[in-house]
C-alpha cells in the first residue's frame, strides 16, 4: 500500500522568545523540529506499512531548510520524501495550505502511485488549528477520520478501514472506504528510533523537491498569502489587567488561615460554596 | 484540480487584499449563526456559550441570531431547537434526519453547507470540540471561506467585519484575524472561553426546517459502535467551580501531590500547565490553557505557574485567581487578583490544613455556636 504522511517543520516552542519591544518572534537561532503531533501520524503509517507492505512518502511544505525534517523522517523509516517549496506558498492560511498540499498529494499519486491513506497530525504546535487535515480531505474528495486513537484494521482487497475515533463523550468505531485521510491523536503510539540502515539511507537519500509548478499547481492565486481568505490585521501583546494582583504576605505573622480569611473577605460567597463542595467529597 | 462542491466563484482581485472589497454576490449574506452541537441527544454547553457571544455580535450588527440544529428526527433535536430560543435565538434552522443520529462528517458537512448556501449567513460560529473542528474544517474548505480557529475574543468592527482574536504562534502574543472578502466569516471557540449566558424561559419562535437530501447509501462511513466514556474516567475540569493547578515550579511529580491534596480538601478539580503533561507527571486531560482545557471557576489557585499567554487564555474567565509564585515579577501576577510571593511547596500543605480546619462541619458548628 502507499501511504502519504504530511508533516510540518516548526520552531521548537520551548525556545521561542518574543522581542520585548517590537512584539515580533525572534526566530534566529531557534532550533526546528518535526511538529510533535505529526510523529504519531508517521508512526501509525510506518506500522501499517510494516503490516501490509508498501511505501511511506512524507510530504512537507516549507522553506528549503524544511528538508532537515524530511531527512529526519527518513531516519525513522519513511521510504520517500517530497519537499514542496516555492515563494508563492509563503503566508498561507489553512485554506491555502490545504490547496497546496492537496495538489502535491495528487502529483505524488500520479508520480509514485495513488495513496491508500493520507495521514496528518491532529494539529501543529505553532498554528494549532486542526483544520488542514479536514481541508486536504475535502479538496481531494477523500473520506476523513479525525482524532483517530487506533486503526483497528485495513482490508486492502475490500478497500475498507476501521478505526477508533475520539469524540467528545466517547469513542466511535468507524468503518469507511479507502482511500481516506486520517488525523492521528497524540499519545497513541511512540515513534520508533529507526535503525542504522535507515540512518545511512536517509543521509544519502535524494529529497524530491517540487516548486508550485512541479507539483501541478495551476492557479498560483490559490496559494500562499494571495490564496488565503483570512488576514492577520493586528498582532499585539495582551494587556495587563488595570490593577495587578494584590500581593499578600505568607509568613509567621500571616499564616495560611489568615490568607484564607483574606480570601473569604474578598469573595464573601466563597466560603459557603467551598463548604458545600468539600462536603461532596 | 477540480473544486469540491459549489462555492461562489471568487471574483477577481487579490484575496489577500487587506482592504474590504466584498464581492457583490456576498452582499446578501446577513445574520449571525451558531451551530448547535449535540451528541447522543445532549447539547454541548459550548453551543449556548456561543449563543451568548453570537447575541452580542448580532446586536452590534443589528441583525438576527440564528441557531442551526442538526441531528436525528425526534425529541432531542426539537428540544435543542426550542432551547436555543431561551439562549437568545431569533430563529432556528433545523436539519433533522435519521441519518444524522451519529456524527458523521459527510452527512453533517452536507447539511451545514446546504443551509449556509441557501440562507447565507455573514458569520458562522462553531465550538472547537472534536466534532466542531472536524466539521468546521470541511465546511470552510467546501465554501472556500476563511476560518479562524480557537478564538478567545469575537467582536465586530466599525465596518461590520468580524474581528476574531486568538493567541498566536509560540509566544506572548495575540492576533486579530479578519475574513474581509469572503462569506460566511467562520470561527471556532473552545468550551468555556465565553461565559454561559443566562437562560431565559421563552417560547420557541420561527423554526425553518431544511431537508438533508441524502440516503444511507450516499454515506460511505458507517458507525459500527459507540463506547461512551465512563463518568469516572472523565474529569470535570472545564466546568468545575474551583480549580487548583500546579506548574513546573513545583519541581517534581511528588510535589504535585500537594496540589491534589489541596484540591481534594476544598472539593476542587486539579489541573496543571503544559510542561507537566509533556513530562508525563500528569495526564493530558488535566492540562489547562490554549491547548488544554479552558476553565471559568469561581476560584482558581495556581501554584508554581509562570502565567505564559497560552496558560493565561485558559484561565482568564475565573472570578478570582490566586497565584503562588516565588518570583514577584512572574507574568501571572499581571492577571491574578491575589498573589502570594512564596514557596508553593511550603504554602500548599499549610493551605490544605487551614482549609481543612476552616471548612470542616465541626469547626463551622463551633463558629456558629
Ligand atoms: C503552541 C503552544 C501551546 C501551548 N499551550 C499551553 C497550554 O495549553 N497550557 C499551558 O500551561 N502552557 C502551554 N504552552 C506552554 C507555555 O508557553 C509555557 O511554557 C508553560 O505554560 C509554562 O509552564 P509553567 O508555568 O508550569 O512553567 P514555567 O514557565 O517554567 O514557570 C514556573 C514558575 O514557577 C515559579 N516557581 C519556581 N519555583 C517555585 C516554588 N518553589 N514555588 C512557587 N513558584 C515557583 C517560577 O518563578 C516560574 O514562574 C504552550 C506553548 C505553545 C508554544
């Protein structure tokens, strides 16, 4: 089977700093990583390949340096990497991103064989929207399974997939037809380390690099900033509340019960409410 | 590439133009809609929270507020529609069909896309739940319109555009996003971000029903079964009245027990900042913040939490925020109401004991007598 996994290279969020004066993100020197949510998708794809045979293609859209993340994915065991890079893609919102990725997936299908499953992570740590996966599915007319906790079975002859999908109040066991798009839930597996052979192969592998034109984009105006219906008009730091917190003392002279008395003075109804709650336990 | 389903053709001009040049065919798009989410006969409270936010937008725009109820035929869906009037709806659109009993993307996407194309709202709000995000992404892509996810603030501008504010990328920043030249302007909001409006008893007003127009064979995805969560597995963090949370400042998973002990004495739910989930100290359903739960308790006690923006947006709706932090310059003191600059590892057990003494029925009797 052929599986495509969409990944995104993101700045390591733990290391991001915001410029105190200009309110811009200081990206310089911030290391990049594969969006951690995508690793669950990648591992799920690799496991399916191991079980059913076939190939895993990883795809990313980003600057040329995003090749690093693709190479990393190859060391985990992916078979092929495709980098979609073009200045026309810059500034894309979720709608424009899903257009570019869907177009590239179609091209991957024509070049390397039609995918049976397309995977994405649940969301990214920088954008956090969880909208690109469903967007790709819609554009490719694929069925979608989001928030998947487990793929229970794939029947390549009958062309069906069964999966457990997390919903608000429980788990749906869904069956649908291949090809489909799956967004994988976090914490559902653990990315493998990849062997020596994978590392060697990854180091030498050629990364398929496509411009918008190579990927078959027909309408540049649907890409990047131009293809994005949303516009970021204002970026700003949150304002502090008018008054800052009242700082109260905790010491021998002001022990915890004095603090609590202070608290109940501020919020007179709180004591009754807490007593009721405390009794419930 | 073939464009999915019928979307209004984008009329010339650059999409990213930051000027408002609303194409002619979008000018008839009016009114504010809220998608009413139900699962197994239960309306998700986020839908009523959105009705509160939607009411304000509609009043500002001087337009109507409509609830869109999609679900199986029968009492639950009817009831959801009539309830919507008690939460401020001027009218309700209902798509009721047995095929909509379980949430399935294909059928719900068709139902919502069809009503949007037929009745043309200018703003469409959905809850950022697993269902809402699954649906919003498909509907926005079908309609080729803008969607702003996980908003923390919604407002309308002088020119009537929706200003959707959300935390942005990696830092202590917020951004305001517009969908100037496409309709509807779509946004999702997470549960508890908006306050729950008061329910006011009202009789149902105008209800407009719309057919789904599908048969079971049209829907490829089948629900083989549904395993509801057992209540004991589910934390009630988002809707708790009192929450105690700990952050990295606690230093170790053992010290996190101090948070749990205080929580249990005052009948609170416990929560944490994201790094504790990432370290595996606390399970992910306890995370508070932008990528965890949003809370609106009467009392929130945060111990050893710095107050990063992603945490702040999850707790700002609390009535009273008490922060315990060794650093008097910690950002959390910018939005907490009461701050205690001290070592949480010392204060937490002392608070637990003092609350225990004060709240025990025994001591209450004594005080009363
Ligand atoms: C996309 C994205 C999404 C995110 N989503 C979330 C989210 O949903 N929720 C979330 O919480 N974070 C989230 N974060 C992370 C967020 O940016 C912060 O890194 C995180 O909230 C910090 O956690 P913390 O306050 O526990 O740790 P720190 O920032 O390390 O703060 C520890 C605090 O403890 C204090 N301290 C130290 N010792 C003591 C002591 N003995 N007693 C009392 N105080 C002490 C320190 O002064 C410090 O203020 C997100 C980040 C990104 C990039």
